[in-house]
C-alpha cells in the first residue's frame, strides 16, 4: 500500500564529526546506492530552534549540513535534499499531531527529561512538542522506514503511536506505521578521550573528536593523543570488549576501510599503538579530505547550495502537499 520511502533529518546545530559521517551520512549514501527506497533527507532547522540558535550561525550551519550530505555522496537528483522550514507543510501537519499526541506521551520522552532537566518551566514549548514535529516530518511523506540511532528509538515509537491514534480516531488507514531501519553494522563512534562516551560536537574537549573540518595534521595529532592502554593489539576482536578505547580505534579503522572486524584483527594483531595510530590517521585523512575539500568548495558557493535546497523543497512539496490536503479532508478542515 505504501511505497518504500526513507526519511531522515539532521539538525543544523553546528559542528560535524567523524561520528556523524560513519554513524549517519555514510549509511544514508549506502541506502541511496542500494536503490530499494526513495530517500528524503532534511536539514531540520525547526528542530534546531527548540533551543537557542544564533541566527547567522543557523543559516551557516544549514548550508554546512547540506554541503556535508552532498560531499558524502547524497545525489540531490536521485534523493530529495531540502531544508525543513522551506516546506511549511511540516509545521501544518505538526499542529494536527499536537492535537493527536497526549501530554503524558510527551512527558515520558527521556530526551525531553534530559534536555529540559530540572528547569522544565524554562524550556521552550517547542522542545516539549519536538516529537510531534518529528512525527510530521516522517508521516508527511508516508515514510515507511527511518534509520534511527539508539537515542531516537523512543521518538520513532511515538511517531508510530501518533499514526495509530490518528488512523483509529478518524477510522482511516491513512498513515503508515513507520519501521526503524535495521541497524546492521552501524558504527557508534566513541570519544577519543573516553571510550565509553560517544564522540560528539558537544564534548567540551576538541581533542575528543575528529571534526570534518580538521586538517591532516590535526587529525594525526588527535589520533596520536587518543587515550589507549599500553598493550599491543590482540588477534581476536572479542578480547577488545574489555578495552573500550582500543576497540573504538579498531571500529573506526574497520568502518573507514569498509572491512569486517575479523579481517582488521588479522591485519593488526600484535601491533603497537605507536604503529597503528598513524595508519589509522592516514586512512581517516584519505577518506575525509576529499569530502572536506568538497564541503569547503560548496561553502564558498552558497548560491549553489541554496539552489539545490530550493529545488529539493519543490520536490518535497510535490509529495507533501497532497498528503497534507488529504489529512485536512480527513480531519474535516
Ligand atoms: P550530536 O549527538 O553530536 O549532537 P546529532 O544528534 O546531531 O549529533 O546526530 C546527527 C546524526 O549523527 C544522528 O543520526 C546520530 O545518530 C549520528 N551520530 C552523531 N554522533 C554519532 C557518533 N558518535 N557515532 C555514530 N553516530 C553518530
Ligand atoms: Na543534535
């Protein structure tokens, strides 16, 4: 009944890391190449402003994330790439979903509890309603599949609850019950300073992450200084589970070289980190530098990015408009 469609969004809230590439963008472009699903990718600037964003930084960051999509292999002709606020139907459908979702559902979201913390009175109303907007992002395209990380699973569950309640309340079978995309070999990239924390732009230490904007020397230095234990690399992957920092570097190497971990272990068994780290850095530079060069080129041509996004928004609206119109009909508006 529903055509296979993938939707995913990234917040333009500044700073892109190797984690964003290996955990999200690389997988998105693999999905596009597989060709089984129409892929719709969105810079979700309306989500970003649920917490304060400097206006000039938001504009820049939106272009930067778009450049990241393109540089990492998303073809804006085969896939649809656009900026959320340019398709007003997202906000329109979100309002309807605000009226479908229950306060209690929203209050149970762990991300709300984490982000609002003890000071919920001072959090924006948008931060509370965020998951209803996310449901609108997905269901506005009747997306059947969404690639989600661990942190977004609960929100996708809520999207399914909203679709189910809408269908039930209005006695229709209109919105699909969206499935998470099976994670497969999704890489969770950890901090270079603490193998138990995820690599993130919000980490106060810049040495803990590889930024897409880092030059070759910086990348080499960060891997050289990455925390590890004094033992050489073992010959089996399983024994790395007690050595999170070492495991993280091996996982990054495997993801960047597109090799299964047992093959990597065969290659690095017995190696000292003094030998392994420069190899890893060299590989990272080899993969990231063409991408960051293309991002720099695009950022020097903002008109080119804006034109791609404007065209993407037109194509997104061609799908979204009839779905919203039909939703209004169902609701009686
Ligand atoms: P951050 O947590 O740094 O703010 P986002 O939440 O904006 O990053 O993440 C955007 C996308 O990148 C999401 O799909 C998320 O799962 C992925 N991602 C972010 N950091 C990592 C990481 N360290 N490892 C794997 N994937 C990541
Ligand atoms: Na984010």
